[in-house]
């Protein structure tokens, strides 16, 4: 079983602490205090906690040190293989595999200048140290005024521990011998036989041959040592710890931090911290970590890489010697293209932007594992492509159209937030009054333009992302379609026309913004008054036309109504007049059957027209106009029917086919009738 030894010097940071680990004593392993000597061969895998640093002997015999390096007590640790190590306040000592003694760190009082020869045990305190030579004799060196250096006893010993101007040693016969400062109450140890001893500032403990603890002096609130059997004990400045026979840690006094659970093979208590080697071989420290003596740490944070750019970053650590080997923790992953070397260098080139989190572990020998979790953001490159969504599109005037620009770098990553974006609109839209959103920079790789327009037609929307010379652009066509019908106007509108000359009214239909409505909009026309008719037409370029001719002179009301929207409409009054008579025109009619017709009419001269049929009998008539053109003639007039009803009539005659058609203002229509004779001249 491995065991731990340590010592302690003056109060505060000046207290000396000595730790020696790795003791094998047959069936029982013993942890001695300051100045204690090892009672058997030292095994590898030991650890020692000092003032504000610690050292351990790794399984391969090399030394690991970490924590405060103010006096190079970490950075100048010796090379080679060792069997035991002891950490003082600002220096350390270790026994090499060949038994020689090596000390390092502060040497202002000769504490790092040990005697020659071979040793079996060593204890480093505050500016003074003691060791047990191969023959069992004690040797002390360092601060010349220390009573520890000058007052050690003669004889042979197996364990030594150096405290605060007090030291104790286990003689070959198992008896305890203490020397040094007579004022701290530690110079009278208990009687009996012991295997190890550990000395603190005003407190000491010995491990008896029956594995029980015997402690004297005072520590941390006058705490008392636990009962039971133990395999090791270590006294520090303010608290002490022992390993019970079952392997659990038991600490008392003013304990800094929380000792680890589980079972331990070795324990060492320093100034205000302690360290233990657990049964699984891991090192766990607890207590004050102001100098990273409990937990060495990484000292820098990797900066953010940029895609496509070579990256190199080296992790730094608090003082730890030798440098640990770095690796990614299980489940952690760097961005593609980057790798972590065992020396702590992240290097490579990545093309994948985004946020990444990973954990780095650094391990070396018996030093506590250094671990750090980091988050880096791989910055995208400058703009290389821009896409617009929806791109080419259409919208109805008065509504909003939104174009979203997505900007990516050459590797397809969304560009960084805040990338400049410039929008340009040209075409049907003028000015910026209709713009409701115009992002000047990207967010999550995107920028938005939203705007409305009241003029139908096409716009060209262009976006340029980035700054010169790293820019990318894209354009899209926005087609603005007119809105639903809102207004109708008629041309010529209210007018006068002669019967027989068809009249065309053109309806112009516009939306609420004055744009001509879409082609194909239906316009319904209706005519009431002297003439009753109607029809529908669809718009082209916002216009639809309707043409009609009156049968008789009079007044009509023409209405045009557009379908859709608010179904707007417009009206016009049409006054129909008699056409002018054709000078020199003559119409002759003759028929002796039903109807009986006889007529001889000349323009300007008048004439007679007799019409007898069922149900129309002209008794008297007044001729108002005769219009002739080639073989066709139209006669207008008024008549009184046999019933006494006054009517307006119209007679259309075709000489070539000898046909006539009579229509009355009552609605009567004879249809086409064949006569014996129809003549029209000229």
C-alpha cells in the first residue's frame, strides 16, 4: 500500500509543507508527517502537496509538478526517474532511482543544496529539509538558524518529517523523537512504537504499529483525530487527513474544500489544499486553488477562425511540468478541417461556418487532468453569391411585395451578420415612399426589402451585398398588376347622333390608383329609353367599346358597368335625331294583296303612303324624312292608326329584292315582306 508524508513550516504562505508518497511496509503502509522517514522501499505513483504547488511521481518514475512557479519550483524540476518526492513551501526534493537526492526551487538559504550520498527518505519544509541516509542517519540542511537543522538526534531512523521549526523522526526501534521549537508543544511525543510520523505547525500525528492514530498539539478548532485503524496520515497547516483501512479518506480540522469520495491509495495535505491518488489511479486535489495548485487550467481561449483561412492556435496552461498531452474529450469534435495536436495546437483550414463547442483535456502523469470547454464561431467568408426569393414575381398595386436576399460565401455558408446590403429599385416605382422595410445589413445571412407600388408596370429590383472588392449581386423583375375596377368613364359620353349612323361609346376602366385595369375585365353595357339594347365587352388596355344604332329618333340612357371591385359604372345620355333626307330621292311601292300597299314619295315633295293590313291601317300619315342609298331607302314619318293611336313609323325598303319592313313606335315589327314592286331612285 502506498503512503503519504508531508510537512509544514511557518504560518500563512510561509508554512513549510513536505509530502512524501509511496511507502510499502509489508502488510501496513504508513503516512508520516513533516520530517518523517520512510520505513521501507518507496514505490512509484506518489504525490506531494506543498505551499502552493504540488509534485507527483508518475508510473514511469518521472516527476510532474504544477501550481505556483514564483521560484521555478515547477519549471525547473529535475529530469530522470525518481522513487519519492517532497514539496516544501517554495522548493522541492526528490530521491532518484539511484538513491541520490535532488532539490530545486528557491535556494536562498541552501534548502535546494542537499548533501551528497544516497537516501531513503526526504522531507522539505520552509527553507529547511531533512533526509534519512542509506545507513539510517539523519541529515538536515537549509536555514542555518532553524533548530531543526542544528538539533536533530543521533542514531538510526526509518521516517522523518519537518514541521514549523519542529521535526520528528521514527527511530529504528519504533520510538518517536522530536526536536526544534520548544514553544509549540510538540517536543513531547506519545510513548509506544510507530511506523510513521507527520508534523504540522502546532500539531503532529504518529501511526502506531497497531495502525491507530496518536496525535498531539492543536489544529483547526481543536479538532480531534478519528478513531479506528489507518494506513496513512498527513498533517497540513490547518487540517489533517488519514486513509482508513478500507481506503476512505477521513479529514479533520479546518478543512478547505471537499475531499473526493471513493477510496484512496495515497493522500497529502499542503498549506490550504490536499491531494490524493485514488484507487483508480486518478489524482484529485481540493481546497485553495489561487495558484492552480488544486486544478491546473488552460490559460487562453482560441480565437474564432474564418473559413478558407489557415488557422493556428496553441493552448497555454498554468504552470505544469512536463507539458501535458492534449486531446479532445470523448464526443467532442472540431470544425471539419481543423485538428488538435498532442502539443495543444489547433491547426488547419475549415470551410464550414457556424458555432462549435468542444472540450479539451490535457493529461500528464500524476498531475490533475486539465479540462476546458470552449465555444468558437467559425466566421464565414465575404459574399460570393446572392439569391432572391421569390425572385421574379408579381404583385397587385397597393399591396406589398417582399424580396428576401440570401447571401453566402464561396463555400455556401451564410455571411456574417452585419454584412452591408444595398437595394435599388427602378422601373414603374419611383422614389422610396412605398418602402416599408429595407434592411441595410444581413441577419442570419439574409436581408429583406418590402415595398408597395401604385403604378402598374415592371420594376427591376437589384441587391448588392458586401463591400468592394468583395461584392455579389442579383436582380429580379417585379410585375405590378392593376387593381380591381374602381372608376369608369365614357367617351364620347353624352352626345347627339342621327338615326342610321351607329354610335360607339368607349368605356375606360381604372383601378383606385388610376391604372388601366387588366385586360379581359368585363364591362356590361345597357341602353334604355327610345332604344332598348345592351351587351358586354372585355377590356384591352383598360378600354371596352359598345356600338349601337337607334330605330327611331329620341333619347336613350346608356350605362357601362365594370365587373369586379366595387363594380363602378358610368352613364351617358344619347339624343337620336332624324337623318337628313336625300335630295331627289324617290320611293315607289305597290302591292295588292295583304298588305295592301301603295306609295309614291319624293324627298322634299312628300307624297302618299297607304298601308292596309292586319293589324296596321294607316288612315293618315306625315312623312318626315326619306333617305336613299343605291337600292335601299328608309322612310320616317308619323301616322294615326285606325284605332286612333298616333305612332311613329319607319319603313325600310330594298328595291333589288322588292322587300320592305315596317316598324312602329308601339313595338310592332312586320318583319321582311315581299311586294309586287319596290323602286328606289336615284
